C-alpha cells in the first residue's frame, strides 16, 4: 500500500461526490453533528488549490480542505475524512499535518483554528500545537458560523449567540510560538468528561 497526499488538481474533481458521501456517512455512524458539503463546493475548493487528497493508486483514501476568513486573518481545516478502508493507519494525522504545513505556507500570517466534537481530531490538533479556546477567539465572520446551519447541533449554537456549542474551539497562532509539542499533553479522559458535561447541559430534555 502506497498512499500519496497531494494538493488537488483538476484530475481529482471526479472524487467530489465520494468525498461528500464519506463525510456524511461517517457523521451518521458517529452520531455527531457536521456541516454538510456539496460536490460543487468540494470541487470549488479543489479548483482554488485549497484542498489536499490522499490516494492509494487512484483509489480515494482521504481528504481535507482549507477555508479562509477575514481576508486571510484566519484559516480553518474542514472536511477531514479518511475512507473506512484506510482507517486506523494513522492517515488522518498525516493528512492533517500535510494540510497544516501547506496552509501555513499559503497563508503565513493567518491564525489556524477549528471546531470539532471528534476526540481524534482534537488530539491531532493538540499534537500540532493548537490549544482549546473560547469561540470569542475564533473568527467573527458571519459566513463561517452560517456554515454550521446544516449541523444537527446548530440550534444549540444559535441559542448561545455563537459563543458555545458541543464543539470545542481550538486555535494555533504562528506568531505565538513555533510548532512544537504542546506544553500540556492531550488528555482523552478530560475531553471526554467535558464533552459529557456539554451534552448533559445542551441536550437535556
């Protein structure tokens, strides 16, 4: 198995539908909220060279794309997905690391952020040097939060005036320090507990 991770080209547009289907089926399987993507939107990201794809001899293995906000002041990595056939191989971390370095190269002055409910993504982000932050430290661009409207947890976010949700906000500021191991190691038990508390508060009948 030889998996290559590359910046998308025109030849990769044909994978757009499969990418969307894989993202949606993964969210349904995990029972988590996620903003839905369309094949047209995924292709648009490919066209602007704001996406990376992992391929195994032409077979789709994984994907992630970049979004920029406030004139490049903030960037986020979205749609990180690994095909079921290639999970538990460390591929998600390789894709995330690749798109992380690529985004710092393409948007050198931007703060890199993300919001997620996935503990695996939180751990990868933590290893790259992200830190958990309140939503107030993330982009204030309304179009970013509008993208959450297709998430099953959107009503929670809306009721909290975009200040809190089941997702955890994470931020990497390249001006703050170079990329190195985080000072405080990622603690799965703590994050699981935090997630449980949020669910108890926001999802109670």
